[in-house]
């Protein structure tokens, strides 16, 4: 492998690891806003993300893809769906963090890769290898055990995994680079989000301007903390194989799990640990396949 390729891989790993560390630390950002309703936080996240992304697009002169997307009705329709699903994912996660369900939220992102595999089979008719089938089965067993032991479905985790899985599926149907894609999605949702914020303010329920400076700043900064990890991820993913990204992605939910248990004191007893262990076993099997593919790919490359 050439030195320039190695340097590109190193930068790619740094960018990608940085992105997943940021996503893993998200509970630390949303927790101080726990007194603000989740729907209002979501609306601020959309509006300030749209503004920040517009500034970045202007600075990088990358408006071309965005303008092209708005001239294609079919592509715009897919983005309208993807932005709706993404907004639902954001809303569920923000609510989960501030309602004391950080651990279950992390579970959603642990099982998301396996949900992607399942959606590929059900929607795109992709064939599953035997290890992939076993991994999906182990994950299903883990979810079943968590349901049995708790007496209810882990709906937060399943909702997060399903919405993010469908989001990825929709983005495959209307591919755009990460930044222009986020721009189209937030531009489509921002009129509704802004209207909702104005209504909250008019009805006396608005938080912005009526809370302390820290929380006002956090609401404004929601746009930056949304866009920056996506930009880092886009820069890293371009330099790395998908198998490498797949191995790195577990950093995010691992940090979230640690925060939920060690910082916020959420329960993680033997019953929950067994369910997680089954899912981690599924992820280990899934990741081993990705690592093997990555190793084979490296061996085929010239020195």
C-alpha cells in the first residue's frame, strides 16, 4: 500500500472515530435541556441545522447538488420521506435521553446494523450469508429476552433502529453527499419547524429566550452539533472501506451505554445484561465477517 493511501486511511479513521465519539457524547448535550419539551428541541435542531448548513454550503460553494435536488420532483419526494423519518428518529432519541432511557437508546444503535441487513433482505431482496442469518437470529433472541424479562417491548430501541434503518434505505434511493443531503432534508422540514416554534412562542409555551443563557446557547448550537459529526463522517467514510466504518460505528452506542450506566445511574441488571450479551454476540459475528472482508481486501492490494 502506498504512503499516500496509508495517510488517507489514517485521516479517514480519525475523522470517522471523531464523528462516532461526538454521536456517543450526545446525551451530555441533550441532558441539560431536559426541562425543554423534546418537540421544541427537535424544532430548534432542524431550524438551526438548516441555517448552519446553508452557511457551510455557501462557504464551500456546494449549492449545486441542492438546487439540482429541488428541480427533481421524484428525488424531492424521497427526501421529504427521509427527512420525516430522520426527524422522528431525532425526536425519539432526544425524548429517550431526557426521560432517562440512555441505555435503551444505545441498544437501538447497537442493533441498527442488523436491522439494515434485515431491511436489505426484505426490501431489496439481498441475499444473507449464513453468518448474517445467525447474527440476525441472535439479535432477535436478545430482543425477545429483553421483552420477556421487562414485560414489554424495548420500543425505544426498536423505533430508533427501525427509523434510522429506513432512513438509510431512503437515502440509497436518492443519493446525495452527506452535506447537501442534510441541507435538502432540513430545508424541507424547517418551515414546519419554524412555524411550530412561532406557535409555541405565541401560545406562551416557548422555551427559547425564557430559559437561562446556557440552555439558549445549547438550543442554538444544536445545528452545529448536528452538522459537524456528519461532515466528519462524510470526510472519513470517503477514505475508508465500508467494513472499516462498520467496525468503528460501535464506538457511539458504547459511549452512550457507559454514560447511561456510569453517569446517569440507569439500571443494568443481570436480565438486561443477558439481552445485551446476545445482541453483542450477534454484532461480534457480524463484525467478524466485515473484518474478514477487510483483511482479504488489504491482502489483494499491492504493497
